[in-house]
C-alpha cells in the first residue's frame, strides 16, 4: 500500500489531524489561525480534502508561494 493510498481524499477531523501528525486541538488552532483550511460539509459532516491540506502544508513549509495576483483579477483595467 502506498502512503497516499492510506489517506482518503476526504477526511474527518480526527483523520485530518493524524494526516498532519497533530493532535485535534493543535489542528483546530491551526485552522483558527488561518494556516490550515477550514473543513467543508460533505455527507452531512465536516471533512478536509487531502489536496487542500497538502497545499496548505506546502505553503507552511515554504515549498509553495500563494498567487496574490488571483485577487487582483478584474482590477486595474484587466478583464474579469
């Protein structure tokens, strides 16, 4: 089994915290602090998408830089 196959694409809080190698309270603090994404409603429960967590962790580790230009679309004479 590959490492990625172990983790589902959509994870509940406990699994998402384990994926990040964190306790649930530490995971929640990172969400409240804006460093990790908030969960989404899926199947009537809160879940985290593995790719969203991976992207956030890459930003935290300095491996990926956010694209601030996306927030400027439609401004300064550009077509929306």
